[in-house]
C-alpha cells in the first residue's frame, strides 16, 4: 500500500502497531515506553489528519502520565525510608525530573531540606563521637565540627562542654606528667644513691687495702731489721708490687742466705745471690774462721 500511497498515515500506523506488537489501536496507550521517537510513528503523525494526530498524541500523554505516576510513587515510597543526605538529594532530582506532576516540585524542595538536615545531623553525630574521645586533639575536632553547623540543635552548649572537657583532659595530663616527673626523680635519686654507695665502697675498699698493705709493709721492714728474714721475705712476696716490696724481698732472701753461712761445712752447696728469678749455687771448698772459699756450680 505504501508503494502506491507513501503518505498513507494508516499504513504507517499499522506498521507501528505491528512493530510494537499491539493488536488494537487503543492498546498503544497501555505501553510502558513512549514511542514518540519511532520512525513509523513520526511518519504516521506527519501524514495523519488532525483527528488521528490528536489520538496518537493522547496515547503518548497517557504513557507519559503513567511513567510519571510510576516514578512518583516509587520516589514517594523511597522518601519515607530515606536517611542520608545522598538519599534525599537523589530523590530531589527524581522529583525535579517530574516537573509539574502533582506536588513533585514541593516534594523536591522538601527533599533538599531533608538533605541539608541529614548533612547537619551527620556532622552533629560525628562531632559527638569526637567529644566522647579521651584525646584532646579529637575533642578539639568536635568543636570544629560543631562550628560547621552553627545554631543546629544544642550545638552552642555542646561547644562549651567540649571546651570544658579539653581543660579537664589537659589538667589530667599535667597531673600525670607531674607524677611521672616525681617518679622519675625518685628513681634517679635511688640510682644516684646506689651509685654513690658503690663508689664509696670502692674508695673505702681501696683505702682499707692500702692501709693493710702499708701495715704489712712496715711489719715486714721490722722483721727484716730484727733478723726474721724468712718471715719478712714471705710478707714482701705477698705485697707484690707495693712500693719496693720486690726489692726488699730480694734483700730479705740475701740476708737469710748470709745468715745460713754460719752453719755450713766444706763440701756443702749453698745458695747465695740471684740471677733473674733463680738463686746462684756455690760449693764450699774451705772454711776458716769467718771466711769461706766457694766455687760457682755450673750445671
């Protein structure tokens, strides 16, 4: 038919109904999606008479109304359960798309008010969390948050509470610092006392040791002078490198050897003199009065 009459509106309408799988013309109004951009509709509306064109437009109006009604109901239902700022902003945009449908404009404005309310409430609750902390920095943060929503609920009073809590926390921190300083000072005093006792002990031990060594040295000298050569030798040996104890030890040994010469006989081997750490051995060849004649023994 279109080959014969390419401007036949009814033919294009038939093609539109076939494409949309609609059996009756009035069922076009029952579609959920608008067909206003369909090529067959555009041509049908172009070549249709005024009556058919108005009819087709009425179908589109019904489809648009139904779509708006559906969006409106969904948005109203969501609005009842919305809580966050983002929820209300999205709903406001949905109602604004509906333009003048029912009370969409009023609901859009109400959603934007609710969004602002949710924003403030979120900041308010967040500030309370900061306030409930025992950290001075976080309580200060609560004041910053409260200042973002001035005049909201009891914000002014809560700022005062935060300022008071900061003072309390600082006071507690100062008390802890003082207590810590005192404890540290006591610990330092105890450690210093212990170190002092140790140093005094070391000094005292050194003094006592040197006093003992001095007494023993004097005793050894007296023994040496009184002829107690072996006893003097042993005591000087115990004194080690104290003063000239090593030299006096050698003197005591030599004096002991000289003392022993009175009791020797011809043929005896005696020890007299020192080379390094070893005694020098001599063999007695002859003895007359207080004189003896010896020869060094070579090994």
